[in-house]
């Protein structure tokens, strides 16, 4: 008798749930359903803003890797050489992570530098050894300020949830690079 009563209560609960689902079929999606639809939409095409973010971060990452390698070779200052190594390591990982995020998207991922970004590296190579550290650090401050603005913008307003997560996850790394560059340039009184 007790089992029969429990079974009846369960059947009534299931019927009520089904009726409630039918009544709510015209209502807005729950946040969970909405996120699932957003993920599915994100899987094919990125918005223009998100595409611009991917391209800008891919190119700036290549610049950071190249200039980090230059710092390791050209600077006489161990702190700057170490900062260069850190940039190479972090930006190689950022590039890999970004490629993974957009791998299933309909987007061209830059594999080599365009002329504008290549000129930045070439101009740094041309700097005299006595001016290298100051020029390199100022470039890193400018580049990381720009990158931080892009990461903040995409983290807050990106259309692709995975790209938003990528941006928000990496904001502390970009801020840390900026903090280090500012600290190194301030240490030199430049």
C-alpha cells in the first residue's frame, strides 16, 4: 500500500512537471539553455569584433615572442633578458591557447607577421645597444597597454563565450607583463 502511494505521488509529480513544461514552451529560454544556444552559434562564425580581437592578439603575440627573443640576445641586463624569456614562454602559450579556442571557427588565424608588425621588430633590431633596453621596455609598455585594452573589451563584451573566457583568463598575465615592464623602466629612471 505504501509503495502504491509513493508511485502515485511520483506519477502526479511527473505529470505536473510535463504540464508546466508545456505551459512554459513559449517563454524565454533559461540561462542554461541560452548559453547552450550561444555556444552552438559560436562554433561556426565569430563576430567582426571577435575576429579583430583574434587577429590583433595573434599578431601582437608574434611581436612579443620576437622582441622577447631579441631582449634575450641584445640586452646586457639579466632582468631584461629574463623578462624577454618570460614573454616568449607566456606568449607562445597564449598563441597556442588562442589557436585552440578558434580551431573550430570560420576564421583565418595569422601565421606570420604583416608589414606593420614586422617593422616594429625591425626598428627594434636597428636600435643601438645603448638604447635597446629603454626602447624595448617602452615598446612592451605600449604593446601591453594596447593588449590589455583589447583583452578587457573582449572579456567584458565579446560575443563568443569561449573567447571571453580566454580573454578573462589571460588578463592577469598581460597586467603582470605591464607591471614588470613599468618596474624595469622605472628602475632605470627612464
